């Protein structure tokens, strides 16, 4: 699966996907063969944190 490289676009993309699918980040990444830790780290470097309870990055 091709995902956006820019962290701000990635932030928006992932939040939209998580909201629309109702999945957790881990489930979404497993289904699409993505590395959840790498995505979380990339977004953390841009100042975003994953809120597991809300199932979104903030």
C-alpha cells in the first residue's frame, strides 16, 4: 500500500482511514502490511501522538 510521505498529509490520511474503518492503528497496519511503530515514530517527529482510546493521532 502506498501511503503519503509528508508527515502532515500522513497525519490527515491515517486519521481519515482510522475513522472510516473503525480500526485501531495496529489492526489497520496489519491489514495493509504497514509498520505501526515506524508510522508512529514518523508522526511523533512531527509532533503528533497516537491516542489509542480515541483511535487517532493528535
